[in-house]
C-alpha cells in the first residue's frame, strides 16, 4: 500500500469506491476513541482521496 495515499488505495481496491467512501466516513465519525479534531483530520484525508478518485474517473 502506498504510504502517502493509503485512503486512495483503500477506496480504489473496493468494487464500489463510492459506497466505501460513505461507509468509511460514517465509521470514522462514529468512532468513540477519537476526539473531534482527529476525526476531522481523518475525514479530510478520506475526502481528499475520494476527490482524487473522482477526478481520475472523469478523465
């Protein structure tokens, strides 16, 4: 897995990256072990990965 973009590779390995994006985002948001700042940081990385995937799909 690419250490620089683990979420891109994770989402791309899924048969449906769109559903995986939603599921992963919901899972992060529901985690009790993370504070709000950590959740926002993780969610931002997932969103950036999803945006990259969508841009690549539209090419």
